C-alpha cells in the first residue's frame, strides 16, 4: 500500500475518534502559532526589537492573515486534487518550520516573511481538517465534530497565554517560536502515523484496495461518508467532476457565492470584537479593571458556542440554528449601547462570544452542503475569502473609534454584520445533494442543512 493512502496503525485503533483527536491536536498547534505574535508583541515593542513600531507590528500581523487567506484557498483546491493527507502534512511542515525560523530571524523583514509563509500553513490546515473529519465521523454528527476540532484554536490561545507568562521572562520572546517549531515536529510525527487519507478520494481515483484497508482499519461503515463512498464504489458521476466545476454547477453556484460573504461578516465581528472590545467598553465609560476579563468572557463564550451551535445544527438543521445565533449576537451587541450594569456587560460579552462562533457552524454547513469531491475547494473559498472580514473588522472598528462616531456606532456596525450574516444564511438555497447521492441518511442530512 502507498504511503500516501494512510498511516501505519494498530488494529486496536479507535477509528473516527483517532481522526478527530489528531485533527484537534493540529488545530491546537494552529491556534498556538496564530496567537504567538500577539503574545510576544508587547515585549517586542517594549525592547524596541529591530526598531519595530505599532504601525510595522500591524503590518506583520496582516501578513500572517493574508498568508492564511491564500493558504486556505490554495490548499482547499489542492486537497480535492491530490488528497487530504499530503496537504495536511505539508501545512504542518509550513507552519512548524517557519514558526521555528522566526526564532532565528536576523531582522524584521525576514521575520515578516517567515510569518507570511507560516500563515499559508495556518490557513491551509483548517479547511482540509474539516473536510477529512466530516468524512470519518457519523453523518448525523458531522457538524458537531467540526465544532470539536475547532475548539483547538481557543485552547491553543490559552496555552500560549499561560506559556508566555513563564517563558518570555525566563528565556526571551524567541523561545516561544522555538517551542512552537519543536511542537510542530512532534505533531508531524503523530499526524504521519495516525492521520488517514480520505476514503472518498481514494475510491474516486480507483484505489479501492487502499480504501478498503483504511475502512477496515478505521471501522468506517455506512454510518460515515467514508463507508458509504466505499459501498458506492466511487460514487455517482457528479462525484467525478472536479471540485471547482462542482462549485459552479447548477444547484451550487448561488451558495458558492453566498458562503464566503457569510463568513466575511462572521469573521468581521469575531476579529473586530476580539481586538477592540476592551477599548470599546472603556470608551463607553466602564471601569474595566483588567481588560483580560472581558476578553476571557468573549473567548469562553466562543469556545462553548463552537460545540453547542454545531451540535444543535446536526439536530435542528444548519440554517435555523446559525441564523438565530447571528441574530442573537446582533441583539446582544446592540444592548451594549444602552450602557447596562457592568455585571450584565460581562454576561452580554459572554453571549456575544457564543454567537460569534456561528462562523464555526457556517464551516460545518459548507461541509455538509457539498459532496466530498468539492468539499475541500468549497471550504477553502469560504475560509479564505472570509478571512477578508477578519482583516477588515479591526480596521473598520479602529476607524469608527477614532472618528466622532464613537463606540456606539462600532456596536451598530457589528450588529449590522450579524443581521446581514443571518439573512444570507436563511437565503442559501436548499441543497440538491440528496438527489445526486444515494442513501437515505445523506438525504436526511441534506434536508436538515
């Protein structure tokens, strides 16, 4: 069997659970590396390392985000061509090697270049991991496990925050990037051993023996897409079209345009609030004490929302759950303009963080909406183009806060974005996938989506 088809693994493997845990471990490291720059930035500015200023720091942060955007779109397309496993492994190499090189950067230009290339790995890993996870878990739990693996981002952020408290004073800021690179090497070894290839991809390429071996090793049966792909011996003709052609085929093209717009508005709120909420509340007259309290509330709500919203989407359908969540976030943000008591502000920020994780649900919605042959490409576009919202959110909020409009109008902008996302979600056409694929379990899942 080819090394590309899957890892060497014992017969006692726990099937889909090992896939989920491996993908979760990758997103945790992804979250570690993503938030690393923010953790070391105060030290860089304080020590005037390489003459860095707040303006150049903002540029470095943007380079990483643009790398993530390009990586998501590129990897999403490539994964539907060459398979999930080699793309994930390449992404781990990218963000591990170049994060480690940040510790050796001789100047700010090299540091920025390394962050840009590492960003390609950050962005490319997520759509590929979602696509792979949804193929191995039970069909009626695909969105929930999408939420589970994405909790790795806040977990990684917490780990970085704790590590920075001890490591930076003792070993300097470069030790953070060196540790990230070393962890990446360890994770590569784990992923190489435990991460399988997509069975749907193997069957579409006629590699049925390898697909059957993986199905047996990971206990993939008709309850999961991987088992169904094997039973269908490669699937219907639609599955053989390229992912890009499927995205713009009748029945999919409208959703292909709408999903990136939805993630744009969702990430605009998420990134904008994460960056500015302490300052916005301070401008509204609250005695914050520690700004970290409100950031903690936002991120706790976000992590909780990732699993609750995606779990409900599996049971009640993506469209109503995600729409209601976006609307709930818009109402909670609007309530901050009424200047409620500070205890209530904490609860509102918790709720806003919960609802801001609706974007995680959108990724799951994309995953179940498209067939496996197009899933990576569709997720790459949604995640990649949606990152523009992550870039625009902090910039737009900063412009509003520095103008005569003030914090209330920043709240209104976030509320508008939430309502716009909810409307777009409700307008996504019903999936035609049930008519193309076969089993009743898929038909039911497509109707719920």
